[in-house]
C-alpha cells in the first residue's frame, strides 16, 4: 500500500494527518512543492520532510520517494534549486530507505515559463538547453520506482529531445498562433542561472518517448 503525502486531510507543514495517512502503508510518495521559489522554499522543504520522515519511521514505512529536478545541484545560484537539494539530502540522511526521482522540466510548465519575462509584443528567454517531458511520463516514472525496492539512490528521467529554451518558446508560440517575437536574453527568467547543460539528463537517464510537438498536437 502506498500513501501520497499532500492528500486531503494531511498538512505536511503542521504534521497533522500524517499518522493516519501512513498507517499500514509500505511506501510514502512526496510530490509536494514549495508554494514559492524564493527564500521561503528551504524552510518549506526542511519542515515538510522532517515531519514526513518522522511519521514514516513511526509507521514502519519501508520506502520513501521524492520527486526532484535533474541538475538541481548544478544551479547553486538559485535558492529554489538549493532547496530541492536540501530536500534530497534530508531524505538521504533520514531513517527510511529511499528513492529520489529527478525529472527534467514538464511540458505543462512551459506556458508559465513564457510569462516570466514577456509583454504584449515579445517573450524574452535564455538559450539554456532543456530536455522537457510530459507530466504523465513523470508520473509513470515515479510510480515505477515507488513499486520497486528502494534505490537508496537517484533515478534521472528526461524527455527524448533537447532544445534551447528560446527555440522551445518559438515552437510553443507558433503552435498557439501567438505572433509575439521571442528575444534571446541570457538573463531572462529562472533558467538563466543554469550553467551550460546543467538541466540536461546525463547518460544514465531513462528517456521518455513523447516528443514536445506530439504533446502540443494532442493538447490542441
């Protein structure tokens, strides 16, 4: 039996509802995320992980799984990425056998990325390489790990294609019939802080199969 923290009736920040949610569970899967990307995010992950792991230990849960980000440890200039690494470190040092699933950016989040530095005529994006994947395939990867033995390590999952983020923006706008121009701006948005190919999966990654254009076509 698996319990997914963040379910109705569970407050990870307060720690309420965890004992009931984890009673009889073999696996706990934490898919929660900080509500902000700012200096509050480390505190969120520390509190929620401490509460989850204490409750999992007390309930005798044998496997704890969290979802993290490919390359999070390679972007120390952004507090949110440091916070995700903190979440991983707390899990690794905790009392429960564990697995970390690191995924690349979701297709579904690209629309939000386009709003970070945009106006009525232009969208500003860096040329940072990204390797996005469908959220459904992220979910499948997390489920596959969750039903297996604890990795006591990390599995990286990624999309089948690599794009410069500015090119991905142009593909997205064209598919929507949005005629704004994409301006390549090395300093625009959160991904501008990612050096080189930090957000690209390495050779050990499990690659998804759905391409971005296939996903866009299906979404339409």
